[in-house]
C-alpha cells in the first residue's frame, strides 16, 4: 500500500466517494441542508446586510461619527437624527455604522488568533497524547478556570489599553475552546484504519495530522468559529465599555454603551441602539452557528 492509496482511503472514509467531485458534492449537500433551516438562512441574510452596511458606512452615515453638534445635544430620534444624538450631539446612527467596523473587526481578528493558536496546539495534544497531552490539557484547564472576560482583563492589564491589545486579549481568552475541540476530535479520528495504515508505510506525523485527520475537524471548527465570534464581540465590547479597548472619540458599540450609561434615564436611545446592534449581530451569529452544526452533522445526513 503506497501513500496515494492511503490518501484515497482517507478521502473515501470522510466523504464516501473518490475524486475532486467528492469535495464539491459535500459542499453542495451542506449548502442544501443549511438552506432547509429557514431561521439560519434569514440570520445569514441579516448578517450579510449588516456587513454591507458597515462596509459602506461612509456612504450610508448621514453625519460624521466624531464631530459634535452643540445645537443637537441629547436629541431624541427624529427625521434629522433617526436614532437620536449622544451627550455632545454626535449622530448615533453614524456612530453605530462606523463603530460596528471596529467591533466586528476585533471579533473576527480575535477568532483568527484563537484558531491560529488553538488548532495546532489541539492537533499536537490529540495526536501525540501522553505527557504532551497532559501538559497542554492542564494549561488549558488553568486558562478555563478564569472567565473569558477576566482572562482578557489580565492580558490587557499586562499589555496596556489599546484596540490591538484588546484584540490579542480576546483571542488568547478563546484559545482553550479551540484546543479542547480539536484535541477531542483528533483523539477519536487518529484511531481510524487509514491512519494506522499511513503510519505503517512511513507517512510522517505532520502529513497524517494535516492531510488525513484535519479535514475531519474542519466542520466542527467552522461551527465553533461562528459561535465564538459572538463571544469575541461581547468580550471586546466589554473591554471597550470598561475603557480598556477603543478609546474616545472613536466610535465603538461597547464604548458608546459606556458613554451613554449616565443618561439612561433621560436619554434611553444612547444605550438602547448600540445595545440592540450588539444583540442583533450575536443572536444571528448563534442562529447561523446552529444551522451550520445541523448541516455539517454526519448523523443527520441520511435523514
């Protein structure tokens, strides 16, 4: 048995057929299953619309997000200011559009950091096991002993307050989730026959981990990344709310919540609309994540 035969066996075990068409068929079947979940489809459409609104914020925003207007301080929602203004007259709709860019970027980049660090570490722990697995697992247990926001606060306290440091802090706080997911998947997948066959013919551990086992873990990683993006947005917004992330006068949903909290009884719109923006994005991310989980679950493919 040579390397090509083992590769074909691995592909057949994952997809049930050979060749490049198997990957395309898998994507097509997943898309079809996802499309049957109408809630997830609507959520995805809403996220796309939100993304387009943030991308084209300079064209959609009616005012500058940072320029104050003393004549419109704490103005109620009206035709001239659809979502009202804040304590120094800045248009809230404009700040939400521009602030969402920072909020979402922090979440997405943090997930990239978490996955970029967590996936390789989880691969090593799950594949090699033994002392390597025990050491990595204990380190992850220590990190998981702290709530994500608390761990992020510790990192920011060490690095200092800034958007970049807050993003790094959020990414570090989410690493254990990816490590544990990938580790558990590798522990079960490495026992498959084609993995044993690859070892027997001398295929390197690096090739086995990347080519034979990793494709089986891509689906759960996608689901976790989707849901974890919501966690990252919450933690990032929380850091900005505490003054440890985005600094004034830059718009950001968490920072805008903080600036409007003193006016919540007399000017409810200052906190309500940034809070709704966070709620809408996170709720729809969770719905999309649930849809992906159902679409990618192999136990449901024959139903």
